[in-house]
């Protein structure tokens, strides 16, 4: 497994993006320079940005770069940043964390099979999930865990056929966390 992305829910996605671009050399995805908006059924919204690591490959999955003598280098993960409006699930989560600053919402691990990973973790009693089945979109299969009692963090398992995000999946994943504490 490799860390695919780290997702932050924050008050101001552009200020957080500035921190990562100036401090760590990330760049805003040129295919989504203004990000994208998620509209929830209750009328609330979340706005999202995708940041790419400085060493992003131009093509290929996974993002492994073969090293010398059988070593494998895993590139830095993408950064996904969202903020919310109109009492959205994102805005409410941010308000409840770190005195309203927000923070890391989840860490996503790229896996070969989301369904197999869900089964394994359930059998070992390590995690509960926010949905009974993975969320699917063309080229992507994903699922969120509930916050674990071991770290307090939400994890995502993601199975990819391509880089990028699917707005429908992001919406369903965000909605699956609505009632989590």
C-alpha cells in the first residue's frame, strides 16, 4: 500500500493551498485551477482543490519509481483540500475541530482491491466503514472508515485505474461522514 492522498477540511482552501505550494512545492492541479464544487441535496456546498506533489509523474499507475537494487520509491501523496458553506458536512466538521481550524480529515491508502481490504479489516476487527459497500465511479473504487479507536483518524481505501478524482464519489464519501463524531 502507498499513501495516495491526504485530505484536509479547513476554513479557507486557498490559504491552506498556499501553505503547501510555498512550503512544500506542491502545485494546484492545472486541470482544475479553481478546483470544483460539490452540491449536497440539502443545498449546502463544499469547494475542493487538488494539489499535486512536486515529483508527480506525467503518466502511469501506480506512482512508483524503481530504485536501485530492488528498492522502490513512493512519491509524495496528492493533497486534497475542501472547505464548506451553508452548514455543509465539511463546514460542520471544520467547526468542530481544532477551535474551528479543521485539519486532516482522512488519509487515503491505494490498495489492489477495496473489497478485499474491507473484508480483511472487518475480519480482524480493526475498522468499521461508513458504507456497507465501496463507492464506485469510472476508474475508481473507494470507501471511508469510521474514525478508528486506535488513531482517531478516518482512513480511505482507494483502488485506481487512473489519476484524479470523481466528483460523484467525493460527494458520496463526504455524505457518508455526515453523522460521525
